[in-house]
C-alpha cells in the first residue's frame, strides 16, 4: 500500500529548509536602546550626508544580520545538521517548487537586466494559479495555502 501511494505521488521528498526573514528596523526597536536608534537616523538636507548615513546604516544592519546568521549556522553545525546557504538559482528553484511540489521545473533564473524585456524574479517564478482567495487564506494550485 505504501509503495502504491508513493508511486501515485502521495508522498513528496522529505526536506527541511529554514528561511530567515529578518526586518532590521523591527530588530532595532526590540533589541537596541533608544540612544542607538537615534544615532542611526536623523533628518538632513545634505544629499551627501544622507547617502553616507544610509550607507553606514546599511553596513550596520548587514553586519548584524551576518552575526545572527553565523550564530544560527554555528548552532546547526553543533547539532550536526549540516547547514549551507542556498545560491540564487537554488533559492529560485525552491520558490517554484513550493508553488507546485509535484512538478519540478529546472528553468534557470536569468537576472532581469540580462533579458530583452525586464522580468523580475517574481515574474519568472510564478507558475501557479490562485484557486481560491478569502480574507483568511489563499489557495495556490491546491498545494500551497497562505494563512
């Protein structure tokens, strides 16, 4: 019975992926003091100073994000889970696979700038149909439900 169900597609691959969605502004509000939050931003009319401030703010957030990731990776390595970061193509394939788990599409991601007519990664990855949508959930091709 198990083999018959497996052959008919009842079971999918067993895979575990952990995706980190990190908003630096929320993180700053929760974990930084008010003094630190004030020192990062501020209004200025100087374009050069605004660009420098924005660049400094970006580098600060990037360093903090990398630090968090190293901590998570270290914990996963200690648990012998073998973590690795996905490259752009792998992440693109995972996005398409999440939309339709029974069909594997191996089309390559092409950066929008390299196409004749610009197409974002979202436009290239979208293959599913929205079957039903309410205020509480979204049914995409009968496989992916967003709540």
